[in-house]
């Protein structure tokens, strides 16, 4: 089982007990505002997400981690890697993403978790490059990407939802552990 320990977090594979707390996170419109079309997700859709994330782990050797607080064991959200399917400029590349419950915002958890996942990608999995996409206006995610050292690489439009997107990237040679 792949696990990453950061100073305050445990990044780990998904457990059956994670469905309810992740469903609560996915049911919050503020959390989901910048993800996909901005819609909340049902418990059934959340179960499908976890199943798909676990399948990607099995197929690719990387995926989306559950983010657990070391002190309390609470599920704070999700962070990790996935094969980007859009926009066309980064389709097929490995992308980093995250979502945390609103109770965990503003405490540096997203940056800490994303840094752990990025280090895992570049140093443990031997990937040479990681990309990210965030919607224009999502300043919190853009700030996390800047803290990770990811540089802007252009703009695109979400081919499904029509949102304006900003693309970011980082190469192994640019990463600072």
C-alpha cells in the first residue's frame, strides 16, 4: 500500500470508511465550485470516483490519494495524479489535482498534500513532468500551484464545460523537494 507522510498529513489509498466523509465534501457547492461543471456529486457518484481512482492506481501505478489528518484521522479530502484527458494541450500528460473539505481550507493543507504528491510523482515514480489545470478565477488553486513551483504554460478552454483554463507545468529539473 502506497503511503506518504508529510508533517501533518497521511496520503494513502482509499478505504471503505472514506465514502461518507468524501461524499460530504463532494456535496458542498463551495468545494465543487471550480471542479468540472461546478456541480456537487452524490454518494453514488463519489463511490464511482473512488472506484475509478483505485483503477487508475492499479493500471498506472499512481492515482488520487485520500488525505488524512495525522492528528485526528479525519479525511480532509483528495490529492494526487491522473492522466489528463483535456484540454488538448496537455491531454495524455500526468496532472496533479486536489480537493479539500471547506473546514480544511486556509491552513496550508492543500499545499502540503500537493507537494507530497508532486514529490512522489517526480522522485518515486520517476516521471519527468507534471502538469496542472485550474479555472481562471480560482486564485486559491493558482496560489498552491505557485507554491509548488509550477509555471504558467498558457491558456485553454475546457472542451466540455467551456470554462477558461490556465495550464501549468513543472519538470523534474525544476522541482525543489
